C-alpha cells in the first residue's frame, strides 16, 4: 500500500510555503542571516511544536519565518520542500504565500516573489513538478492592507493563479474581504479561502456567497449545517482537507475521529493536502498513509482523491492531460 500511495501522482492544493520550513533549514538560515531564535537546537525547535490551537501554531509559524530575508532564502525554502515532495510522488504544488508577513518585517515583495519564482522554474526543469502561486491575505489584518497588497502585486499578476485568505479564523469572517476578492476576480484571479477550520459553517457560506470561492480550504465544519453540505455538493465545491494539520491543531482529537469519512459519505468533492508539513508531522505521503491507517481506505478511494486534486488544480489543460 505504501508503494501504491507513493507512486500515485499527487497534487498538493493546500500548502503554505512558509509552513514547509523544516527546523534544520530554519537553524541554518538563522546562522546565515544572523537572526536570533529562542531555540538552541533543531530538537528544541521540534519540541516547541505542541500546539493548543491555530493561534498557538501561528505564533511559531510567524516566528520561524523571521529567518527568511533574502531572495536565496525563499528559493532554498521552496526548493527543499519541492525536492521532498518529488520524492513522495507529488507532481503539482499550489503554494499559498503570505507577503504581508514578510513586508511587516521589512522584506520587500520582489525578494519574496523572485525567490519563489526561481524555485518554481527550477522545479519545472529539474523535477518536472508544475506549480501555482496563491496570494494569501492575512484575515486578521485590516482589509485596506489586503487591498494595498493586491495593488502592489499588479506588476507580478501573471505569476499568480489565485488569491486566498488565511491566518487566525475565529472572529475574522470572510465577508470583510468581499471587495478585495472582487478586485482580484476583475484581475482574472481565481478565489479560494480558508473557512470552517476553527470557524463556524456560517464562515464557509460567507466565503461562497461573498468571496465567490471555487474551493474552500479545510471546510471540515460544514457537516454542522446540512443545508450548507447540500450547497457544496450541488456546486461541486472542493474542500482541501488537511488531516494531520487538523490533528496537530486540535480541530479533532485523533485522526480516527476526523469527519473525512462522513464528508466522503455526504458526496462532497475532497482533496488531501499537508497545509504546513514542517509543523504538522508530514507531507503528502504521510497524510495519505495516516488516512489509510485511520480509515482503512482502499486504493480506489485514494485514486479518486488524487484525481480530484488534478481535476481541480490551477494548471494548463495540456499539463492536466499529461497527468491524468
Ligand atoms: C495556516 Cl493551518 C492554517 N490555517 C490558517 N492559516 C494558516 N497559515 C498557515 N497555516
Ligand atoms: Zn492552510
């Protein structure tokens, strides 16, 4: 089964590139850039990864990324991840990036975007991995800041496939960003948003109606509202579910209690992703293997989930038919 899961061509649709920063690279970049971290060793970093909830995780996520300062750091970050993904049978990766978090530390937009662009070109050439970039807005920051970012990104428009919405969910409903997402749509960008991870089903409905998202990141709390489940199913909206992330952030206590089997049973269109693999205990293959262990799914289920991701990916039709 492990061989089957590994060779299965997998598309990663829900990944934060800053969440792929492994402790080894974090320490190496801290040294290279003279950044002081509150950790003395790789082991100490790993020991700190015991999260009570999403906001406890985000604190360490924003701290960890403070080692990223130069274009080469972003290139190394993404290349390191893409090499690991390649070894796990990943053929396509869609990366959320959080420019606001870097701008706030004085790292210019072009540093972030040019570093990632170099990695994307190398991944295509050296690993035959296709990639897409998702411009994520931090939902706990002012809407005006998101709008300014969208304007600043205009010269780089062609590098992006979509806009997304991430960071602390509770108390930050998606509807606030309706105008930003409308402008993004006018620029020809697709729309996705995190909703229903920690937040209530009403946030998922808001993301659908006010942000007009084509995919919902997480969305696992939709089951609390049967009417919403019906809407998601009718419209064929994809939920990018991240099993190990949900365990790590205590959305569920154990994977065996995860709503995934019920989401499948409800006829929803699902994909599996790793979210922040360096922080949540593994990449795509580990997520697939954990589901096999917890739910006992057979090959057909994994084939369907992997096919859903390729069907829904932001990629050219030529690339899609190459992978199907
Ligand atoms: C995130 Cl797991 C998760 N949820 C929301 N925002 C995020 N940013 C990085 N990881
Ligand atoms: Zn996420």
